[in-house]
C-alpha cells in the first residue's frame, strides 16, 4: 500500500497515508499530535494530514486536499491544514521526483540535534549505501514559514535531514521510501547513542566508506 504508483487513485493514497501514520505512531516515530504526512497526486494536488490530530488515530476523511500553493480544495469543516504544509510544498516544488513527504519526531535522531551532534553517517554501512548524507538544518520556529526556508539548501542533494530540535524530514518516490529513510536514521541514531553509552564508537574504515559510496552512486 505504501509503495504506490501513478495508477493509484485518491482513495488508495488516503489509505496509504493512514497506514504510514499508524506505523510511525506505533514505532514511536511520532508522538502525541506531532508530525505530518503528505502525498503528491498525479495531478499535482497534495493530500496532507490535518493539524491537531494523532497520526496513529486518523481516518481517510480526516485528510485535506490542497493545491500546489496550499489552497484548500476539500476538507472536513472540523479539520484544519497542518501548519507545516508550506514545508511539504517546498519539497515538492524543489523535487519533481518526490511524491511523499514525512515529517516525524524520532526520539534518538532528534536528541542528536538537541545535543548539537552531527548525524553519524559513517557508523553503519547500510547508511552509506542508501543516503548521501543527513544534514541538520538551522533552527526554525515550528509552525512558521521558517521551516520551509531552512530546508532549501539540502533539498536537491539529500533525501533525509534533521530539523534542529524539531525532528526529521524524509521524502521519496512513495511513502514506503520516505518511511524507510525515517526508520533508518532513527535506527542509526539509537545505535550510535548506545555505543556512546558503552564508551566507544567505531567508524566504518575510510577505505570501506569509499567503496560503499561508489556502490551507491
């Protein structure tokens, strides 16, 4: 369901967002009413989760449909658009290949940004194989247009980033890809944290890193 294509209709895409929200909530990647999920439809319009609603307890009709500029096309009267809709739209404007965006609040990855620690790209080979990097943005006031501004420098060259003291942003050609990126960066952040607790973090050797990067490219 999360690995959708251009042939999927709006009903199927709504169900995919609901499933993604359930997984993220149950895996503690989104807590309370935090985070938001969106999908770009084939016609350019965007389905996005509403404001003030747990992503683990949504129904398909809770989602809003907006145009590429954020204007509401359809929505329940009691549902308001996410205040971070501009951040999602910024991704779609910069990346024609992207059809799904997930903003989450993973605990360990977010902790790195609070502690001022760069994402440890070189501790597990699978990260070097799949991601070109996971940068951390400048601080932005949540629920403001600043979110859309601070992500701009990284959109063309990265598929995942950490929002300083505000979680993560991952995206891809479908929700499965965006969710895989999210799960991977949280896994690495937790492994790094646990290794630090044991006293030492061993990095992938530089020569091996070069080989992994060559394979990825």
